[in-house]
C-alpha cells in the first residue's frame, strides 16, 4: 500500500481522484490550485478537485506555487511515497519532484511524445489525428519528457469533440493509473524513455484561434468546431455580431463537378443536415449555433427566425 498525495485541478482529474480514494492505497492529501474569480460577480470559486476533496473529507492544500519551502510545507509534512499529478496546472520544481520516495507520476492525455504540453486533446483533433490516448509518465524537469510506464490508445471518431474525448480519456487514464500503481507498489513497473522522433507540442489554446476563416477547407473548419467545444467555441461574424458554432459536419470535402462557385462563408441552403456553408474547399453543415445572450439552437430554428440563406458569414 502506497502513501499517495494527489495534485489536480479541473474536471479531467476527478475520475483519477475518485479511483485513488476508493483504492487500497492511502490517499493522504490533495493539492489543487487556489480558488479563482468566476462568473459575472467574479466571486472566488473552488476548483472541481477542491470540491470533490472536501466531499471526500480529504486533507487539502492550495499553494499559489511550489517554489518556496513555505509553499511546500504541507507536502513535506504529508511525506508521501508518491505524488500523482493530473492536470494540476502548476510547474513542479526539482525540490518537489525529488520529495516523494518514488517520485511523481503524471496522467497525460496523449500518446507521448506526441502532444506534450497544455492542450493535447484539442490539438489532436485540430491536427486531424486518427488516434490519441493517455500516457502514465514518470515526471522529470522537462515538459512532459519523462519515461512512460504505460499508454493506451483510442480512435478519434470523425464527430468527436474535445468535451467527449475529455470524458473518455479521463476515465481511461484513471483505470490505467490504478493498474500502473500495482506495479509501482510491487517494484515491477518500469518506465521506458520516450522516443526521440515524433515529438510535438500542444500549446495552450487562445481565444483568437476560435475565429473561423471560411477560406479554409470544410474539413479544417469541422475540426476547429469540434476541437473548441466546449471552450472557447468556434465563432464567426453574423450581421456584424458574434455567432458561435457548437456543432457542424462536413457535407462535401470538395465542390461537386460543375457546381457554381460561391463566396466562402455563403449560406447555401438548409436541409435536414443543417445550414450549408460554402468553404474555401467543400461544404460544411452547421447543426447547432448560438447568438450572444441566447441559448444554443438547432440550425432550422435559427433559419426560421433569421432567414440567413444567401447571406455571407464572417463579415
């Protein structure tokens, strides 16, 4: 049985926290980021991990960073055998990496060395990857460069959103971690260095990336819509204001032979597949969308109210 401290912050970390809490191992403490302002009132809000840790009655610490001896005092007091990290969001300095007897293990949502960094799920969808997965990694000073104990792959469905993959990989990562811990506890688990080839970096998503360029291909825009669901949500301009696109699908990757060319962003029509949009190459169907301050609606409901056919988005 291992003495484990868990470090995590968002919802992605919750399945692993729950599995550790119900495992034979002793979960002696939880690290999560400090409460952050949220909502219109900007009142401090606890992270999902903090909320769950309090529900479970676990000892909790929320240092702003881990750079000083004072910020590491609780971790030192807990004296864990192992620190399990899942989307914690703070850099672990060398003093923390060396503190647990067995070091620090990370659940990372990609097949390392592909998509090291902050946003591996969205980047995998944006790149059109056929597969992604989770890796259980021994942490070291580099950014997701440590050796890997175990990895599991899943296909990326052509309609998969970041929200859907997030849920799938969070559950898969929790199961894979618990299986790995059995080997760590028994001394039989061995981490393998990552390959030197195929390294890519998953930079943090920025809001500006969500603006649709209708001159791009229908396939690229479809990946953009799926990658940025649920945040920051793909968007375009509609009659000078914001229009958020929550769900879309490629109707045609290329224009039909002999079909008249239409300006990219033109609303070509409406059918059971949604609003049909001309792209730089191909046609995209918008299925669900949202005006500012309004609820998300189906394409037909939007069309009935706004009569958009023939207009051009993005202007």
